């Protein structure tokens, strides 16, 4: 049995991890609640030792002080807590470029945490899974992720496609990420990257398949690289409902950066050496399966 501490266990990815571990009683999850004092390294050490934690998995957001304070101090605590020997920092996305800090400053805290992990004796890995498939099945697919029309608005049959739309992209369901990570707890050693790939295809292919499944033509626009570099994207109908929590200018800035990385091929996760190869019996949800389940005409 591996005892796992999950930080951010009430968030989207964290809850999927907690649910998945609960369904596999061979391992046990301890959720580090808000009552844990992330400002006090010794308090964190005491909690990890008390629960005899072997593996720490973080699933914080990348905004605020979650990485700069909470995750950083948890890394320091894990390095001091004798039972702890493995650590997964908040990642669950793409292989962020180091120079991305220039346009997305919150990444500085992300890379500072990786550098701190490098200074410890902990065995650690980042999780790479490309884009979350969940966004394209909402609201019909179980997920804890908040709604977001990233490039494709499935509810309103529209797409604002970055670049040519022909670049390969990896799409992975959050519960499949969790499923493969739980399986990885049994591996004797971890690579620096724990890669999980649900499916891979271009944005254009995904739109074509969505149109075929729903039996409608999507309204499509293409956003040029020059437009993305101005931190602008074409507004999709669903975006307007998101502005109350994420003001339009900031939303477009954030989305345009990730869309630029899609154009640059950074959202494509290499299948070779992935957890899919370690655990071939685990079958992730494919794009076609998601579309059939969520959007097929009755």
C-alpha cells in the first residue's frame, strides 16, 4: 500500500485523483485540507510524518500563492519528512517552455518549484497530458473542471481555430490521468515525465468529427499567429458566460498563450515512453468515444 497526500484535493484534478484512489483500496489518500498551515514547513513535516506519507501529489491552481508558498513549502517539508520519497508538483498540462515566463509570469513559480525539487533527494515527476478532453464533453461528461470553451464551443457549434489547425494535439480525460497515476504508484522508478495520452489528432480533425457526430456544421474562424501574439482570440459564444469570473481581456490573454503553444506543437505529448506503454490494459477515453457518449444525435 502507498499512502498518498493530495494537496489541492478539493480542486478539479485533485478530486478526480481522490475518487480514483478511493476506488483502489490497495492505496490510501490523505487530503491535505485548508487547515494545514502551508506557511509553516515544520507543521507540514509533522503532518506528513504523522500519516506516514510516501508520495505527495499536488493539484493546485497556478494562480495566487498556491505554487509560490503552498507547493514550495510542501516540497521543503517532503524533503525533510523521512517517509516521503516521491513528489508530483502541479502540472497536468503541456511541457511548458522556460521562456514562457516572459508572457505568462505565474510560470515563474512553477519553474521555481521544479528547481527546488531538483535540489532535494526526492524522486519527482511532472505529469504531461496535453489538453483536457473534459472541456469538449461538458456538460454531459463527468468532470470537476469548470466549463471552458477552449478553441471549440461544443454547446454553440463554433470554433476559433489557432493557426492552421493541423498541428497534432493530445487530449486526455482527467479521470484517465488519475487512473494512470494511481497505476504509476506501483512502479519501482519514475521517469522525470509521467506522460498520459488519451487520444491525439488535430483541431481540424476534432471539429470534423464533432460536426459528423452532432450532424451540424460548425461556424469556424481561424486566428492567425499574429493575432495570438497580440493576446487576442476570436470570442466564442460560451466565453461571455465566463467573463464574470475571468474578465475578457485577461481571459483572452491567458487563452491566446495556450493557443500559441498549440500552434507550436507543445500540446502534443509523445506516446513513446508514456504510462500508456507501461499499462497497456488501461484503456483511456478516446475522442470518438467522448463524442458518441456526449453529443450523438438521438
